[in-house]
């Protein structure tokens, strides 16, 4: 891409999006030009292929926002954007339009048939030690002995270990954000991006990311891209030199969000409280983006469409969903779906009740003022419930039963993402006191319940710790880094207990992969008795019965009560042991054990 300057003192530093494509559903495109004192320039485009509709000038004279239309006769190639002052051409920018890559698999959507594996790229595997520290970035230190510094994991490291994930039964990969996060500290987590069109060079390049997508798709796996429409990092280039005073939500002094999601739907709440929730900054280093600004809306939306088309993304996990402007999120979803009808979304909704969680979904089931069009949420309510189910002295099973009984509030409960832990939560092995039976029971539940199961890297090999602070649950996957004394990616590098747990997860994950009833089948469950929760997943051809004993004592569970679920079945197979037998009158279930039984 070529910039030609005809006058001293002027230059163009950026044009975003970096390029675009012909043949997109929406022919309209906003091009952001950024350069020294270009704001009063006249802009001219070629007369064929691309048409300049409007030039927006803003408070900051270093910006021009161009509304252009890509015409039906547009061909892939370069289109010079010429800037004039006083009738003289002073700058020219060749803007590139590409043909869409018809062979690139993308936008498949992530659904209840999938098993999502969540990775923090910096902590999983280092496939390219040469990019561990990049000169010129604000954080260059690499120190694996500190939870606060970067450790060197990258995209190539993940590519190198995709066979491990495939063998485990994973069908979708979600990574915490991989865009450039040029912050002076804690940059490893990625949630304060400073660029919208660049992979953090310590993770790799756009080409590496595209390669990851292709390698996943070769294995019939999917790529989930973590997006953060709510905020950016304090050192984002368009925060350092803002286009206008309404680019961000500005306050007289630093004002943090209240984290009170209730203000978004409280029928008695004040506008002031709602504004604090939505427009307050998440933390001091993460400026809150103003979604009411139309230029900002286009900037965010186009950048997310760009990654789908450029790399082959299949779905978005949306960070801090309740803090966004919900009307904008509906428009954003519509714009993406117009280009990619099968694309899917799930939003992080770290809230504390089923109605609160359901409110943020699309479908107008709760009489929202706006329709977010969001199809799924991270199901924190079931996350709380599974911990209670396995840890409470009594009545734990009722926690699960009660929470899922509220599914009538969701337009499509199968679109919700269920999980035991993630990068912000205690490792679930620690949550259950490192009790193997409880932990196995949790995975038996996760991989047979309704929704899209998501597991956190290393959970299958008993990685543990509490998130106080968060870095303690973001440890390295041993064997992924040069110099590691053991390699947990191999059976030989794992302990007997780790291999036992790995095999437990793999057996269930691979069974789920080929069993439609556990994917989009119906759920039938019974009121728990004696702290035993029994549920069925079924369709016209398959039926799976799950008996979850949440009590400490062994329970002999009589099966006569479950006739409605068992139906005409007269045989059962224990999926974890492979044992098959005629359907007995009762089944013995050890304390804190869960049986997964295929019925015939």
C-alpha cells in the first residue's frame, strides 16, 4: 500500500480498515484516514468502481472519515484516494479492494453440537520464541516465574498442539483476545487492545492467525474470536489522539462503572444509575467507547466483519456484554448477520440470576425496550449451581434443578454456553477441594447437559488454583514451553491421576461428538430426591440417562420412578466403563458420582 506525499509536513499514518472486499452484502464502507493536519483537505476518488458519498470532518484535524460506496462494477485492485489543498494534490493513498476468498471456510457458527476449549494464548504453548519480546512495545519483559508478566505463548504454539485438542474431542477453539495490546503492564490477557486490525506481534501475525483458522477447519474444528466492543486500552492510537470529544464516554474525573447490571432493566431505576453502569469505565486503563457515536459504531462493526472475512472466524465471544449500549449491539449483530447469516454469538453475562441473564438475549421474551439479537450467553447461573450441587452438604441437586427450570425465559437455552471454570474463575478442581469423584461428576454433567459446553485449558489434566488474584488460574500448560521438565500433552508426561482424568473427559467428549441427543436433543428431568438428580437427553433415535448423586452417601436409585424417561428401553450401557446390561430395577451410585447411561 502506497502513500505519496506532495507537501512537506503532511503525511498519512493510517487508513482503516486496512483493505476491504468487493462483493460484500453491504456496499457502504467508512474509511478512516489519519495523518498530520489532513482534516481540511478535499478528497477525490476514481470515477469508476468506488464512489465517495460524504467526507466527515471532526474536531481533530488529523482525521478524515470517508463514506464510500463500493459499486456493483467494482473490481479487485487499487483505488487511489487523492487529497487536495487549495486545488493542489498533496497526498495520494492507494486503497486496496480484494476479491473474497471463496475457498476460505468461515462463519459456520458455534452450536450445541460443539465443545469449546478456552485458551489464554500467552500461557498455553510457545511455538516461536523469537517473538517473545518485541522491541519498541511498552512491555518487553518475559518472566514465566511471575503471573503478571508475559510468558511467551503464541499462536504457533497452539497450532503445534491442535492434534492434542482434536484427540480430546474439542470442536471449537476460543482464545482470549489476540489483537495488539501495547499496554505497559498485564498485556498478556489481551482485553485492552490498542489496535483493531493487528495481531499482537508477540502472538504472531495475521497470516499466523489465518493459518490457525485453516488448520482448525482441516480438523472440522471452529475458531471463536473474542471481541471487546465495550472498551479499548488506554494506549489505543485513537485514544491517545482522539477524533472528537464524543469518541469516548468522558467524565470530569475517572468514573468507574458500578457493575450493576440491574440498572439496565430496573423499572424503578434512575437514568443516572444506568449511565454510570453503561458509560463508566470498566477500569482506569480501559476507556469506555461511545456507542452513540455513529462513526464509532461503524468503526467497531467494520473491524469485526474484517476479521471474519480475513481469517475465517466462525463465532464471537463478546466480552463484558451488559456494559455495551444494547441498541447498538442489536444493529451490530444485524450488520454481521447480513454478511454471514450462519455466524453465531455468545455474550459474557457475569450476573446473578436467571432473569438478569436472560434480559440480555434477543427475542423479546422479557419485554425489553430493545432487541439485542444476541442468541446465547455464558451461563453463570448454571456455573454457580454446579459448584453448589457438588459442594453443599445437602440439597445441592436442587440448585441445578431450580436453575434450569427457569429455561422458559430463554428463547433458545441450547445456545447458552455452560462451563465449570474460565480465565476469571477459580479452577474447578480447586472449587471441589481436589476431590476426583466430584470433579469427574462435574465433567459428566458438563458434557451431557443442555447448551454449548466450554472447558478451560488444562482442566482435563487437573490444573488447579483459586483466582485470587486472576493470574493464579492462568498458569502455563506444562510441556508447551522450551525447557519444561514434563510434557502434559503426552500420556508419558502426565501422572496416573492426570491420565485418568484426561481419559474421562476424552471418553465423554468423543461420545458427545457422535451422539446427537447430547447435542441438540431434548432435556427431561425429575425433581431430585435424596439429593439425586436424574435427567434424560433424547431424540427420536437416541436416549441418554444421567444419574447424578450429589450426596456423600451411596444411593440405590430405583428406576421405576423414571418410566416416562426410560420408555420402552430395556438395556443400558455405561458410557464410561463400556459395561452393558439389561435394565435393572435399581442402580447403585456412589457418593458424588454421576453415571452416564445409554439406553436402548
